[in-house]
């Protein structure tokens, strides 16, 4: 049957899908940045609303990052808990790769176009990478500070589609007739279904006990200005 539950919590959007052999059965999403409260609720609802017993699940796919530290921790923790309890494989899917895959498969663009998913990393920094129309990585995942020179070498020879919640703030800096912005295209578990099934078929699983999200940068905690302890 190859029924896979996919979980995406790398950004402000919390989403889950059920898919059979890479084909979407159902999608549920919440965009209010309340992952800790809503994720398990969405998972419970998606099984009940589609009349599918959870015991039929054969694997869990989870968005591995980069992205929000807290969001990734929540998604991976829930995915690991389900996989461990049900004794089923855990599949890690690159957040940026699934974003690029989701828009590239729409067939809106020619084969020479590259795709640049961007996840907001505060100020003018984004988590990003470049993928071609076959979803092959062309520039490695990195945390980049965007300025007027960013991507100009590539934009001089080909079109690049910029997408994700980090793309909108880059519009005024990345100036080129070859720059296409789909900044309203966000992370979704709906983009994970085919990628997680491909990994399932190839038995490309991660260790349930030891797997950690790909944070890319260390977590830095901040203290509010009105914090009582900070004013002592």
C-alpha cells in the first residue's frame, strides 16, 4: 500500500498529508504558527476524516530543514514518536528541495529555469539553495545575506524562480529581467509526497533514535527588553 504520513513544520505553516505510493490522499494545513498545539490535532483529523486507521501507515516523512528551530523540533519530535511507537521507518525530506520540487513540477517554466527556495532567517538573511528543473541541486544549501549582487552571475544567463517566505523581502534587491518571484509560494507537506515515496522505495531511511533536524545555524535565544531578570 505504501501509505506515508508527511509532516511539514519548518516555517510558520504547519501541514500534514497522507499519500499512497506518492499520490496525495489528503492535506491539512494551519498558518497561525501554533505547531505545538495543532500538529497532533491535524494528524488525528486527517486519519479520521479519511477513514484510514493509523496502523496502516508504513512510514513517516518529515521536513528536515533548514527553517525555524522551534518548528523543526516540534515536527521531528512528533514524527520520531510516531515512527518509534509504530515501528515504521522515518524519512527525512529537505525542506528547500521539496519547495523547489513543488513549483518545478507545475510545468510553468522552461527546462533551463532554476529554482531558488528562500526561507526567512531574519533581517536580509535567508536559507536558500538552487535547483534545476530536474530537482537536482546546483548550489548547496546555505544561509545567505542578500544584496544587489546576489545571484547576478546566474541571472545573466538563465531565469531563476525565487519562492518562499524569504523571497518577498529580496524583490527590491535582486533586479533582473530573468528574476521571477513567486513569494506567495510557501512550504507545504503537499510537496513532500513524491519525494518521501521515492526515498521509501529506495529504503533511504534515517535513524529514529539519533536523527536531528538540519538547523544550518545554531539557535540563539533572545531576552525581551522588559524581562524582569534582565533588569535586576
